[in-house]
């Protein structure tokens, strides 16, 4: 059995969500619920993933969607404390810098459509 936890801490200028366990298609709804219900407009969202031992493409797709949502609302996403397989997944898909850079506050100028570097236009993560 997979013990999956999502902990939300609100601060004046940012929200911190700590995630632990395996982030996959079956556990993703808990993270989706946490990110849908909190007001994020204009704030920074820090996703602390040190407790995540595995992440599949559904988890990665949600992180990319969440980043686009925050940018559209004037906020930003910072994924922190990645290690092991989740860090490898982001490196493999060339999204590590996009999601972990503290200076990310606007769409990548090399990809004006807001697409993810290294992923063909027809293979970009879907909008929700």
C-alpha cells in the first residue's frame, strides 16, 4: 500500500505544499485537490518533493499545468528538494530547470507559446 500525503502551509507571500510517497495516476487526485482549492493568484507556490520516491508522467503533467496556471495568474511555481527518480524524470524530459529555477517568473522566451522545451508542439502536456 502506498502512503501518500499532501501537507499545505499558507504564508503571506507563498504557499508551501509538501508531498510524500509515490506521485502517480492513482495518488495524483490528492495533489490536484490541494492545488485546486487554495487561492494561488499572485503568490508563489513552493512544492517540496523531498518525500516523493517516484513520479510518473501524470505527476509531471500536473506540475507543468500548475506552472502555466500560476504564470497566467501572476504567480510562480518553484519545485524544491527533488531527488532520485523524480529528479531523473525532470532531467530526462528537460523540464528540471523550468520547474526548479527560483528566477522563473515568466514563460520561457525561447518558447513564446508557453510550451515545454524539448517536447514537440503536438506532444505538449494537455490543458486542464
